């Protein structure tokens, strides 16, 4: 069922999906663990010890889909021009500033 998907797209889905999951789960973690509880648990307030913050511009994929209807046309990538995300330099995520400042581990 994946014949039409290229290897690079699968890699993109893997990385993007992982970071997307982190973005999706973060609010759920917030509902369970407040920021004060996180700090008492020794977790990072910004990223919850993920050490990464998913890029909000490209949703962690590292590429920006061109066109105003990109979300609708997402399944037909041949019609949608995509370009590297400049915000995260196509990495799809940022290093957590809190964790990188501490840089203990
Ligand atoms: Zn952090
Ligand atoms: Zn980005």
C-alpha cells in the first residue's frame, strides 16, 4: 500500500510524525502535569525533557508546502510545491533553549 510513497517521504513521515506526536502530546502532558509539577519532577518546563521543540511553521516536517490549500492537497504532493522551512532550517525542530542553556547532560 506504500508503493506510491518514496523513501524520502517515508523518512519525512517518520521524523515528522515523531515530532508531531510530541507536539500533539505536549498539551495532554500539560493537562496532567502542571509546569510547577514538572520543575519539581526535574522535567524541562519548555519541552518536558524532550529536548526538542517541534517547529510550528512546518509542523516538524522541515518543509513548507506551497499554496493556500496545502492541507487539502497534502495527499497530492506532485501538485504542491514544497520548500525547505526557513524558520527551523529544514530540521523540523529546534533545540530546546532551556535544555541547551543548562547543557548538563
Ligand atoms: Zn527543554
Ligand atoms: Zn520548520
